[in-house]
C-alpha cells in the first residue's frame, strides 16, 4: 500500500479557488487550559489534506470546533466562503471509533442511512430511494453483505467502513475525518485510501487527522502541522520537512528524520504519536 499516491484534484464544488475550509484566529480551551490558540488556516478547494501533530496538539479539537461540537473562545469558520451554519449540509464527519457507542442497536444499513436524514429531515420516514442510496454507500466500502449486521458485531475495520459509508451517503463536498486509518487492517486501509482518492478526483475536499508520518506524504497532497498553534501549512512536498516536523514535535528529530526518509523512499512505516 506504500504505492498509493496523492489523489488528483479537480475544480471544487464551490466557487473557483475558494478554500473548502477556512478558520481564522480560532481558539479553544478546556477548563481554562488552551487546546487551540489563534489558529488560522485555509485548506485547498479540493483534494486530500492531513492534520498532523503530537498527542494533545488539538487535532481532533480543531475538527470538533469547526463543526460546533465544542465551544470556541474566538475565531471564525467558513466553508466554501460561507459561515459553517449556512453550509453544514455540505460537510460530512467521520468521528474517532472510540467516541462511538458500538452497543447501540443499529444495523450497518441503519447507520449508513443516517447520512441521508439531513436531506429528508430527521423525523420523517426514509423513502426507499434514500435507503438504496445508503445501501450503495455500503457497497462502495465493501460492506454490502453486512447491511443487516448489528454494528457491535462487526470488526474494528468493518465498523470504520460503515461510518465511512454514512459520511459518503451524505454526498458532502467537504469531509472531516478523525483518524480514519486508526486501528484498521491493511485491507481496510487500502479500501479507505481508494475511496478518499475517488472523492478528491470528483473535486471534493477531504481533511483527515493522521498520525502515520511515513504514509502522510503518500496519501495526502496538503498538510497542516499543528501543535496548539498552526506551525506550518501548505503542499506536502514543501511543508512536510524535518525542520517543520521538529518544530511541531518539539525537537525529536531522529525519529522524524527517519519517518520522512522512510516516506520518501517508500519504506516501512514510522508512526507518530496519535491523539486529540
């Protein structure tokens, strides 16, 4: 799977050259402790972007703050040039697996179908055509045969595929994904990469929290290096450097140099610290 290249980009679904996501002076604190501080960043209009940083850097918090799942101390969020409140239906979200109640009595198809409710209304019966769209999303991630299986009976990789299907069923223009490759097997990782590449090729934008330093340059074309503050951002080829990584991870240069060298040579993985 180390031969997976960054996906091609096409024109964005929004106005030309408008960033899919723009955050300006975004700050978040938990119990008066800053988690994000004065973060400003604009993503590309389409393609694949990674958010990379050490444990406690605020990566997951950034996605949640964009969506309004955690309160912001300050800052502005825009999606394709519009306030997030006006563009929320254009955004799909894949949370961390650890945040999901896998004992919830829902089948894989029912979970995937949740991606259709924002379009038809949460308290209305889901028409058959919408259920078929959800079933097609399951098929796209290789889970069609598990449509009637309760989600708690699925493996970790299968569960991640089902939640990816829910995001796909929304047919969003911007996807925010919190560690989509965490805890999955190699086959699931390949399947997810292929789906993300297809989304990018269709002109959509995928922003993913990612902790595997070796695969980051192979999967993503753009990167935000984050450690409470935005350290560096830009094209992967010019931003994902040992110097910027050392600034992001606090100087652990030997590991970072090994990771960058392995990534550029197509070698073995070196995983960076995972976390929120």
